[in-house]
C-alpha cells in the first residue's frame, strides 16, 4: 500500500510538472509581445488572442490529476490572463507622444502669378534720347530750336527707358503662407516654386521650402 501511494504521488507530481511546463510555455508566448502602443484593431486582436490562449490553458488544467492541482492551475492561468489583459489595455490607452513643434512651419494659402516690371537700361536711354533730339531739332528755330532739341532728348530718353522696361517684363510668383501659430507671410519668387494651395512648407534662411 505504501509503495502504491508513493507511486501515485510521483505520477501526480509528474503530471503537475508537465502541465506547469506547458502553461509556462503558453505564458511565455503571451509575454513575447512588445509593450508598444496599440491601435484599436491591434487591441481587439490581442484581447481575442488572450481569450483563446486562456481557454486552451483551462483545458490543460482540466487534465490535472487532482482537484487541488486543477484549482491551482486554473488560478495561475487566470492570474496571467488578467495580467496580460491589463497590459494590453494599458498599451491601448497610452497616447502617442506629441511630435516636436515645427518652427516656422505652415501651409500655403494661395499662389498668385503676376508680372514683374523690367527696368530700362542704357541702351533704351540712349536710343530714346537720340530719337527725341532728332524730333526736337525739327521744331522751331534759333534758341527755341535748341530748347526743343534738349526737351526732345530728355523726353525721348525717358520714353526709351520705359519701352525697354516693358520689353523686359517677366513673371513672378507670390506665395502666401499661414504659419501654425496663426501668423501670415508671403514670399516672392522669380521662378515657379512648384507650390500650390495646401502644401506643407517651412521658412528657412529667408525663403520658403516644402516639407
């Protein structure tokens, strides 16, 4: 009888060790998940996985050789299930850290294309002055003719400069921006900046760049 009881105790201890090892492996699987922040879909999937694992653990516990072993196994399984369920909930409720504030960042509110008036150079000034002087020289006589020549030269020079300026007119792009802090600004470009309304931009070194 004593040998029978001793053998039964050894078998029961072996069964407990076997199920403890299986349960330990299962719990190690649960703890392998990284403790990073969870999205809603990830949280739903994780709680479903935990419930499935807990159900499997209870089946394993039912195979224990004695009621005390079964109860202890169930308590261990429930403790681990509750722990990992709480961890998953904490990870789901954790808010993502705020991104560092972007200095001088904002969005393009509008891009206006206009014309930039050119400036007349020496060529227009001289050509206009000569033409004006010739025309003025044909008016009046004597001192009046000289005055007319001078007036024609001055007027012609001005007109020549204005004509050359119009010839040199070019396009320019004015980009209006509203910063994240509510301030507004505008930047002028001689070439198309390839920006449009809503673009995310940042002021750098006195000009505007896309982000």
